[in-house]
C-alpha cells in the first residue's frame, strides 16, 4: 500500500533507475519505426493500432506526462484508453453520434508499452498493476525495467483511473501536505483526527469539482478497464504482475475477468478478503518480528543491542504516554520541521524503516538513550520528499478504502486486530492501524456506498500464480502469500527473507524468480533463496 500517514518509499526504492534526462512532456513516439513486438494479430504490434471494442477505445499517441523524467519512455509505444466512468450508468444507452458506443461521462487512461529486450519476444506480454491504491503505473516503469521484467516480453503500463497520468487526475496535494504538517501533532489525539477529516473533506470537494463520480473509483471498474485494454490492444493472452495494492486489484481481476490471463504474479500480497486495519496490524507485527529475529541471530547485533524487540515495545508505550518533541532539518524544506515522536509515529516509522533494516537497531538504541534525531529525520524526510506530495490519487485511495474496506470491518475489528498483534500497546493507539489513521472517520466524510459484499470473497482460481512476500514486510503481512495460495490451485507462495515490502524492487533473487515464473509458470526458479544473507546491521560505538 501507499500509506497516507507514513513516509512514502524512499525514492531509490520506488524508482531504482536514475530519473534524469528529457522531460516526458516532450516525448512523442514515432510509431512507424516501432519493431514488431508482442503481436496483436496481423495489424501491427500492440499499441500501434487504434481500435474500438464495445464502449472502450484505444488510440495511439504521445506518451503521458510524468511527475519525474523517465527517459525510457522515448522507446515506448504510447496512447490512451477511453472508457465509461460508470459502466452501470451507461449500460444500454447509445452515443449521440449514433456510433453504438455507450453514452455517459468518459475518462481517459494513459498507456505506455515498453518493448522487450529480446529481438523475438514472447507473444503474451505482461501488464503491470501499480501499488497504492493511487500510485501511477507509468511512474513505476523504472522499477520494472531495473528488474528486467521486459527481458522476453513487452510490458504494458496503464494508469489506473484517477491516477497522475489519467484524466481526470484525482490527486489531493492538501492531504499530502497535511500529513507532513501532522508530524508536529500528537498522532492519536482527537484534535488531530478532526484536522485529518477536514483534509479529507477538502479532497472530496476537489474531486467533486472535477466532475468525478466518487463511487466509480474501485476494483470493479478498474478490473473492467484492464479487460477493455486487453481487448482493444488485440491481446489474446497476457500475464499480470501486481505490486502492493496491485495484488489486491489483481486478485479481484482474476475473479471478474479471468479470460485472457495466462499467469499472475503478485508481490506484497494484500488479499481483498482481509484488507483493512486488522491485517495491517498483523503485517506490522510480522515484519517487525522478522527484523528483530535477524538482529538476534547476528552475534554482533545481538550483543550490541540485546532485547531489541522488548526495547522497541517499551518505547512505544512510553512515548504514547509521554511524547518527545524535537526539531530537524530536511534538505527539501526551507524551515526546521517539528516532529512529535509518540507511539503512533514510532510504529509508523518502523513500518517503513524495514526497507533500510541495517540501521534500525542503531536508531532504536539511540532513541532509548534519549536521542530521537535519526528517527525524526527519517520521518520528516519521507513526509516532505517531493515524491510524497501530489503524486497519489486520493480519489482512488478513498474509493477503495471506503467502498470495499470500511463497510466490512468495524472499528472494533481493528482494535481487536491491534490487540492480538501487540497486546502491550496502549488502547489509545489500537483504532489507528499503521498506514490507516482515522480510516472510518475519513470514510464517513468521503461518503460512497458499499461495494457488493462479494468483493470480499476469497479468490478461487486455477490460473498459475506466483505469490511473493518479503520476510521484513511490515506493510503487507508475509503470511498473506500462503493465505491466498490456499485457494489458488496452481500457485507458488514464496517468501524472500530479509527484504521488505515489494521484493521485486529490492532483491535480484526476487527478480530472477519472477522472470523465471513468466517463462514457465509451472516451475519458477527459486534456487537463489538458499544463498541469501541478512543485512549487516550497523554497530554503533
């Protein structure tokens, strides 16, 4: 997930390739020169032919704008997919021009197809499902290419509805800016909750001003968008690869539109049947325990930082009762930043800090000895980073959370989940699960109807599936992979140890496993797991 209330992934993870060079706005693809990759029948490579299928139309065209330069887009085949915003509202109607297409409001989704490295690629491409909810798939191209996902296949990236390169774009910078300022507030105070909801209402008003129908930004419509993309591109079979929230969407897509799917890879698994605050508490516990255990098993770390887990749990309770306030300097922010380090912010920090696991024991030890600076600097650096402001489509975030999660999970469920995972935590913390602070309050303000109850059903399928998890993943529970595999008859659940959320981004072993799976979904190559080693934890004097 892309947290609303915790630091976003550090830029090096999110976009492993250096994003320098020409701006995306200047990129226009020369379609006539495109090599014939991953065919779409007899009328040219995918992404080069305009086609209308039912109420959806794909048009080749310039590559989309991006928040950061992506030089690789110069090699892409790009265009747009136009679809109804609300398929149920337009069903059975005719366009005013007599074309037979459905009427009603249309939205436009950006498409970029990165060609395979191979001269003769496989004919079944891979389609990438971005994380979030609310991340833009096009911005994740560098991550996919760094892992050579396009080694043998074209890889298709489409912006999910509402995201940065879609039209309408339903980002809400005011929420991102509030989340940064909120570092200076007591995280679980009712007054903070009221300000949180005010920011959500302002976002709702912004989305409404753009004419968007809030209730149509969800897995059901997004799944239909991807099915429309496959059909308009003329792709008979494709493979799906989803990361983080993209796994949630992929598992629903498998149920709703199984036709045309050869195989599915999911990394950082978030099952729709479990999604919500309780499983987020569970994820935090599993990811934290994985890191603490690795330190305990490394003699130098265990000797220098004994009882690290107990120290962390004690600090959470102490800081929740008596927060520490400090001021830090953030390079991207002109003025000093106030940080209130309480129990909630400490848990939020560690949820993301498992990505930089080597320094975690030292940071906790420094905090225990009265020095909160490293943790405060990391929190502020994440919140005030340019990658954390104006990139996430909160219109899609709340559409999923408020239509598919909160109607089927009560506050009490979240509290019970927190108590199971962390029985020593103060009661004041438990209703605000990591990444999901003030969730029910926000959803009352967002005000969308519940999705049908079946949206929470488990996915049962015989589509070959690879479920990847990271042993240090504190955002989506490592055990979620085995959970979804129980009802996927041709699945492989693999946990990559010592890696945090979205292992494909950080682990060459995970990249090897993933590409080998798409080569042969029956036998992914997992031999590299045997040679993996824990990080060398920093040992302070």
